[in-house]
C-alpha cells in the first residue's frame, strides 16, 4: 500500500510557519516516542536554523522504556535538548520551564546586556498531526487553551498563548511533508494515526503492523489476545493472527465468516491506545 497524505491546508500552514519563524526565539518540537525519527518533519530543521531547539518525546508512556532511553541519548548527541513527557497525564511537563531557560540562556544573556528585561521567550510549538501538541499546550498552561482530538487536523490555524511573564507559545497546525522518501515512514505515521484513516486500507495496515509486532513484540500479542503464535514472521503469519483476533473478539459477518476489517480496526485501536503494552517501532541505528 502506498502511504501518502498532504492535504492543501498543510501547504498554507507551512507558509505561515515560515512567516512566523522570525518572531520566535525557540522551537519546541513534539514527536511520538514510538516513532521518534519517522514523526520528525524534516522541514522543521530547515525552518528552524539558528533557533534554540527543544525536542519532546510525547506519549513516552506508550513507548518501550529501552527505546525512550536510546532516543533521548541519540537526540542529545545531535545537540538537542530532550525530554520524555506524557502530555495527557502531565508527566514531565514541569521540567520544561527549566529546559526553556537552559536552551535560551544565550538569548536571555544578550537581552540582559542590552538592558532588555522581562521580555518573554517566544516559542513555536511544532509537530506532525495527532502528535499531541494541543494536549501538551493545555497541560503546560494548566488550562484549556486549544482544541484537542485524537485525529489529525484539529488545529487549523495559529494562536498565541501567554503562559506567564517569561514564556509565550505559538501553537501551529500539524503538518507532514509533501513526499515520504521511504514508505516505511509513511506506514509508521499511519500506524499512530497521523494520517487520515479514511485514505488507508485498514486491513492492509493491520497486517503490516502485525508483522512488526510478531518480529519484535510477540509477547504483547500473546498476552492481549491469548493466542498461540508460530515462529513465522510473514504476511501469512499476520493473516493467521488477525483471524485469531477476529475469533477472540467475536468479529463475525454472517454465520462463522470472520470480519477481518472489524478485527483490524480493533487491533489498531488496541495499539494506538497502549492496550498492547509499551511498544517502540524504530530504534536509533
């Protein structure tokens, strides 16, 4: 299956970010901790040249602990300030204020030498669709400032949020990039819900995800669905597991005919919600 999704509003959002980048001191980029590299928009590095950078591994509670540690070290080695967070529960959020001061210390020192005091740091919050930017901002601010939703495209325009006297946030719409160089990137983005499910064949996507879990997290499938698994890791093995899930979850059409589409939808939701346990789909090379 070909994974591509770049609706017209994303082009407009990218132009808007280009215009606003000169107004800000800091870029706070959210990625999904389950696919930290695939969920980074490569355009952000180009847009954010010469800006202070913080990278937040959001949904860290859904990712493998080993993966979180490996990615934190990887991104720190690239010169980024990194933090694991869970925007939904607020875990890790309090530490961000200190990280902002650390990331912007050169800018703050320049302001002090020029006699500029009490000018807040202006930070742009960026990330792909459905990575949790609005939930993060509401958690960070301690109040509902933005709309949230578990589907891509909830934030349509920009808005400034004043957190306190020292920090202002610019919320931006989630944007992907026009063409994925590797289809595995698009596939992983589809797994976590950053693409519109309506353009995806859910059964095919479920089989791709099942092969990945059979390879790396078979115990998650055994524990969730009580299935006996073979050692095979191929499409037929994935089809067999999906059939097993359909039986366990009583997904039937007429009579004993299995409803593979319903089983695929339930399985994908189990993965996205964390009911399959903590799973990381890519690790640093």
